[in-house]
C-alpha cells in the first residue's frame, strides 16, 4: 500500500488548505520469507518477529488515472436503475494488474482521493499483486467516478436501445487530474521509475489536465538506457472535447512502442491503415495497430510488418480486453519473444478477458500458452475460446478409454473440465482447457463496460 509521507505524519492539514501535500497510507507487510532447504534453521519463539520478504522489484511501471465504476443492475435509462455494482477501472492499472498476472512484476503510479473509492482501488490493485507504493492519497481532491448506462428494450423514450451504452463521467477536479512533473520529486515514485525496464503510458492522461500533459512530456523526454516506453492511444473523444488535440501526436511519436486501435486512430487522426499510421509516427521502434477483433499488425521502423489474426472468441463482456492485449504484448516483449509470439500472447490475453466478467482474467497453464504460441497458422486459426475453455488442434486431446488404465478415473466432461494445474503432466489434457484453471464465473452477467475510463 502507499507509504506515509513524513510531512503528513507530523501534522494533519486542515481541510481547507489547498496547498497541503497528499499523504500515503502505511505499507502492508509481505509474508515472511521461507527458509532455504539447505540452510539449518532454529525454530522461532511463538511470538518472535519474522523478517518480511522483500516484494519483487517491479520490472514495469504504469502511470495514469483509475476510477471507481458503477455498473447498473439492469438495462434501461439511469432513472430506472435500482442499484449499481461497484468495480474499478483504468487503462494503466488494468495493464499493471494483467502484467503481474503474466509474471511481470509491476507497479502503478497515480493519485487517488482520501475516500472509500480510493481505498477500494488500492485494495484491489494490492490484491492483484501490483505495487501501489507510488500512489499518493490526496486529502482534498476526490477519486474519479463514472457510471455506465446500458440500453435495452424497456420502451422508455430515454432508453438507448439494445447494444448501445453511454458512460457518465464524474472526474473533473479528481485527484488523478493533479498528477504533474512534481511526481518525479517523490522518492518512492522516482525509485520505481529508475528501476523499471518498461514504462507504460496512455493518451487518457494527456487529456486530464495541463499538469498531466506536462508529466507525460517530462517522462517521454527522459530517456534511460535499458528502459522501453510504451504508449497506448486509448482514444476518449469526450476527454478531448475542450482540449487541443494537436498536443497528442508528438507524445505518441516520442514513445519506443506505440499501440493504436485502428478505429481510434481513424477517429483521432483520419486513418486506421497500419502503414499510413507508421508513416505518421516514424520515430517509435514498433507501431502496433489493432483492427478490432480481426487482425493486429506490428510494423518496425524499417517497414517490416508482422500481422496475426485474432482468435475466435465467445464474448461475455468486453471489459478490459484492449488493456489485456496490451499487457500480453508487453509481457512478450519483456520476455524477448519474437514479434509473432508477442502478438499471439496479446490475442490470448485479450481472449481470456473477453470470456470472463470484469477486466482481469488469468491465462491457462504455461504448457497451454506455449503450445498456442508455437501453433501452426492453421491450428491458430482453428482455435476457439469460450466460457467453457479453449479448444485447439494445437492442444493434445484427452486420453481415450483405451489409453486409461483400469484404475484411472474417467476424464471429465469437456464442457465442465477444469484446466490441469501447472505442475500436472501435460501429455494428456482434456479439451477444452479452461483459462486460468477455473470454472466459468457463476455470477449473473454484468452489463458490458469499456476496458478503461
């Protein structure tokens, strides 16, 4: 959890003091370190203190706003909604959580209000294993909130209609909008940034305020050997309604790795063509263009292009799919995978997010992921991802009755078969394989939401 600033611990600022610095809540202790097998140990006294294990040093740092999300319990105009379900959303924090789940230790740096929504954000990110020590808690500005309105067939004249939705933002003057270059003066944030091999940013931050824009410019101008800077456009037209859009292209062109949605780029820059966008942004080492659910193309600076089709997915909810793709692709980059496998890991991560409720989803066991990343183009194209799991010619089939010994239990029904644990043998695998090793979410389907505010 965020730490306590020295200044804040000496005196509590008065509620009306606009110059008061944000404070940080005390950090939580990690579980004690387990002794190594070869080292002799002496049993500790019942109440003796133990040395907490040092958390893994974040390899990736994501900077940007997150918000509390209120999802309606029914379709129709907001005035007809009886209750809302509280969740959290934010592009950069989603990516941080997904990267951590993919084995890339990550931190999220931002600001939240000293309120219940801010505490919910910090609690959920901490539970996902994300380092939030660089998050400042603002005593005066609130955590941003947005509500989702979902269209239906109510017949009400204010109903948006089936398949349509609208987001209602309450973020003006939020704590995150006060992010500024002063962030770099914070010792904790500076330490996290200095040790990161990957820094992930998005265009949402640039639209929040002039101070946020100045922070992005400062971060992009500060080049460090061994650190990759990725930038996701994350186009939100409502945020740019009163902002100067001309500030955005130089930010994108200053990144090492640029992630663009073809439809977003079309709206923002007038083209969604990957090669036209590559010419528009010549500086990044790689430009990745996502053409919705069809194809993703990565183009190097020399014009070399690698394109990979998306998987066929039974979509439950679109929440966080774009952020999941970014996390998968970035995790593949950190691991040093080739371009095609990076794209496939992004697709697979997005597919698992699309088949679950919420904006975070686990991938299947490593052996399944490896088989899909190495699959032939034909096997990849034939792969299907659904709430029941993953079916692919690239995965070994379940053993037949003639393969099993008399003492072997019968294989589970494919529609209900859980994925084997990562430590289990993978020679015989029931199909389909459930992403994350779990059963489908038993909760009622939530209303669809965007992946990030």
